[in-house]
């Protein structure tokens, strides 16, 4: 009888131990146990690869084509005689393509100086959470080229094709601080092969700041500003400032904005902004983006 009671006690202890072990496994599965946290990329700091004028830290997905139209009217201070600038317009049309999740390229053509431009953007570091190699910021590098398409000012002299060219190199450091707020800074160098006056520098250095503040599910306030540090002429040119509103409508991102810049590539708006916000020399404009998925999406 005592031996039967001993066997029964051992059996009860075994059942209790198995039950407790199963409960512990359930609890560990709930809290993640000893599993390492997975690295996850932070997305949608901006809803577009550009803030307004400037490049943003966002990228197109691989196989995605972004057809973009940037439209800017005349100056508001011209009043009714020019219908507050609506009788004039400057435009840039571009095609940007996502190659990898951290690599994209694009080409564009502007009516301002009939310029052609192209760029490549690459991010060696992207903001992420979890894992040992996570990063609190995104670092994107941009290199671009522009070509002036205007007729030569003096056809009688010897003109070189390289005189039409300018280049820019940019590093963008940005962070999505929350679901509603993102901020970035972008040191930039613009090199012009040909300058207007002998004393004008070929290299211009600027520091840009851009941000996004989410106002609702589909509406956000955006802004970008570039301050020329070295190379700004004494008078006639100003630092470009643009303020706008992003509106998401399905496959479109529609931007309404005000800017003192006419040109819409880095060479143009950093080196040749002639509008003064203080005098009302501001232009109303819009950016329209339509995205097409040319290849099947791949997991990031």
C-alpha cells in the first residue's frame, strides 16, 4: 500500500512539473523569451523623396517610377496686372526611379534656363530600431549634374560645352522623431564651371534644413530652407525658403507651397534665388507626384 502511495505521489509531481513547464514556455513566448530583437527600418519620415525643393531622406521602392511635375507661378507682389503671378509660370518635369531600397536616380528638365538635370541618391545608413546595427538617423548622399540649355550669350567667342555644366554634392542627415515630426539637415556644395563675373566663386557652400509636421492623417506641413555659407554675392540674391502643405490622395502626393525661388534644381535655387520674402517677392506653386509600380515589390 505504501509503495502504491509513493508511485501515486511521484506521478502527481511529474504531472505538476510538466504543467508548470508548459506555463513557463507560454509566458516566455508572450514576452519573447531570449529571442534577439529584430532590426526594423523606420519608414515615412517624409511622404516624398523631396521635401519641397530639396531632396529628403526618403527613397522610392525598387521598381517604382515617380513622375513629378513642379509648377511655380510668378511673384505675388505684381498684383492684379499679372493676376498675382498666375499669368506666369516656371515648370520642372522629372522621372525618378527606385533601384534599391537605399538607392535611386532621376532626370528632369526645367523651363528656367532650359536646364536638364540628373542625380543619384544613396543611403549607406538608414534609421532603424532593434538589433545591434540599428541607427537613430538616416544618412543619404546625393550627387547631381545640371546643364544650361540657353543660347550662348556671345556666340562670336569660343564657347565650350563644359561651360554649361554645374555639379552639386550633398549629405542629408535626418530623423523621424515621432509619427508626426521629422527633421533633416543637408550640407551642400555646388560647383559651377562658368560664373558670370571674374570675381564670382566657382564653389558655393550651403546648409539646408527641412522638416515635416503631420497635421492629420493625410495632411502635413512641410518646409525647407538653404542658407548659403560661402559664395553668396553681396546683393541681388537671397537664401531660398519654401513653406507648403502635403496632401495625400491615393497614388498622388499633392504639394501646395510658397517659395521665393524660381529654379527647381539645386544649382538654380541655391545660387540664383532673387526673390525677397520681406518684399513679397514670393511665388505660389504646386508639386504633383504620381507613382507607378513597374516591378513587383520586394520585401525590405
